[in-house]
C-alpha cells in the first residue's frame, strides 16, 4: 500500500469511528436531550457557559461522589474532567463537606474578613514564596487584577502575552487566545495580535504585544521596539491552552531577567497549574518566583474563588490604596472555609504522593499502548494533569499545536465517554485531571478505553497521526 493509499485508509477509519461513537453517545443520553430542548427556551445557547456547548451535545450531570460523576440518565463515569481542573479534591470530599457544612450554619456572607482568610494567605505564602495576597472570585478576576497591578506599578500601558494562552475573558487578555491562521496572525516569530471575541475594542488590543511560547528573543524584540512602554508580561508558565507545553530549560528565569532589565514585571497565570502540578505549582517546581501569581480552579476545593499573590513592592499598591482591589464576595467566608480545608487537610504530602503514583500508572499504561500499536503519539503530563498529543513531534508552541488533527482528540473523547470515562471536550486542547480520590480502577478504565480507540482506528503506525 502506498503512502497516499494508507492516508485514505486512515482517514476513512477515523471518520467511521467518530460516526459510530457519536451514534452510541447520543443513544445513551435521551434525558440529556430533553433538558437541552428545555434549556434552549430560557438559557442563551442552552447552557450556562459557551464552554459547556460541545459536539454532538452537552453532557448534563446529576451529581458526583469521590472519583465518579453521574449524568441525568443515571450513567456512572470515572471523572477525569474535574470541572476543567477545579476538582483536584474529587467530589463531595469529606473534609470539604465538613468545612462547608459547619460554615453554612454560622453564616455564609458578611463582606467582612474572617480568620480563615489569614490561614489561607499564610499557607499560600509558604507554598509560592510570595508574601502578600488578595482574593477574588474567578481566574478572570485574578488575571485582570494582575494586569491592572503591572500597569499601576510601572505607569505603563502595554502588556505582552503568549500566542495561544487563555487568561480569562477580560478585554486586555482576549487577544490571540486560539487564533485561526485565516485571521491574519502574522509570522510565527512575530505573531499579529487578533481579538478573540467580538466586543473587544481595538484600542485595548493595540496595547497587547503577542509572542510565541518558549521564545525569549521575541520578548526582547518587543521590549526593545517599545522602550519604556511595556508594563509586564502574563503567561502560563506551563502552557495549558494547547494541550500541555512545558517551558524549555531556562526559559522562565530568562523571561524574568529580560523583563526586569527593561523595567517590566512578570505574572504567572497558575490558574490551571497552581496546585495540580504540585503543592506550589510551577513557581515552586521550577524555582522561578514571578512578581505576581494568579490562582483559581482547584484552590477552592470545588467552590468558585481565586487569589493573587505578589511581592511587597507590587502588592504595596493595594496596601497603601494606590490600586483598589475590591469585590463584594472576595474572601467569602464559605469559600475560605473550603479553601482552608483544601490546603491544610486535603492537599497534603501524602495526597501528592498518591497523585504521582496514579500519574505514573496512567502515563506508562497509555505509552505502552501507543508503542504497542506503533503510533507516533506522545503522552504529556504535568503533575495531576495530562493529555495525549496526537502528533509525531513534540509541541513547543501554539503554531506547532495548530498542526495537530483535532479529529483524533474528538474520537478519543467519544470513546472514553462511551466507555464510562468523562473527559473534558475539546480533546485536542484540554487535559485530563486526576483527583486525590481516584484509584487504580479509574486509571485502568481510561487505559482500557484508549486501547479500544486504537483498535477502532486500526491504522498503520506511520500514518496514524499525520498532521
């Protein structure tokens, strides 16, 4: 069989698998379809977030316990979705349930501080090496405050962000989040910033310079071309909006050095990595402490919250009133009780040893299956998070990510779902999450389903993941 003929066989097998798995997916969720029809009459788009809309349909859930979630049709799944990485503690974790239950009976909101907030801030200081903290309610709010603080501290307006990174949905960072090549994104080494949504003023996007990930020279060029204009740079220190892309050796430290040399600041967006990668996130893992760090998702033990920590030099802007960081629900007592339990009772050294063991079991199981099938794919992990990169070469930045065929990720999502494993949709971009309540059986179920994906494709190894 020629290469061209093999490509046709591979493409036919992939499309056939997606069609078959889609039919199974829809047949399993009649009650879900009823709720979608009902929701379309009162919820815009039939969902409470655009990210909940997926093909062939959204999965409507009923409840979750431990490592499992249950849809409205009564089907059980090993949950590796984790609310897009928020549920590192698993579902209905006893420590979180106890903390929240006790707090509910004592009042859930005062718009005044409670002692739990101090305990949480002290714990975060120990984990991340930054002395001063404030709380907000979402990752978007945390990164918004970080951008404001960089501008306030430097008196400059321009910021730098990485092409393909998502930092929430406020104006300043809604630039080149997932740009399409047809949008006129410019050359790979000097991307053109493009709005990521309607409603973003050009006056704002014009103040954002976009650079590739893992490219310090590109940052140096922006700083040199805009002397005295750049307030700082915000980035995911491990890029998590395009699968998982690790920083090259020395990249993070070099960024901090070049930014500081030009009088600019560095912000790590650790909303996804803050506790999933390790106890102190990427900051602790790589030993590079930024000027500001943003946390959210798994910080709250399943409840909505976020935090921003920084150096005394930057956070003094808040302390002395030069920058007002405000919010009615900041440090909400119900949430702070959950966060305190998460940090002091759940995410312990033993918990991280458990997560590491499960990660190794999952990674080795998947890699063995890939190797046995002769595929060129790669398993990429970062602590409790991971993904399969359906390509033949390591992904170094967003442009490399664009070369991947998204159909493989979608097929994987369908096969896992139909086999009782709940993964996040957007399989090309999102990562699975292992929670502290997962066990070997959950890992083994995911690996077994992956084997079924390989069997369903039945592709020659050379053409399995052709970009």
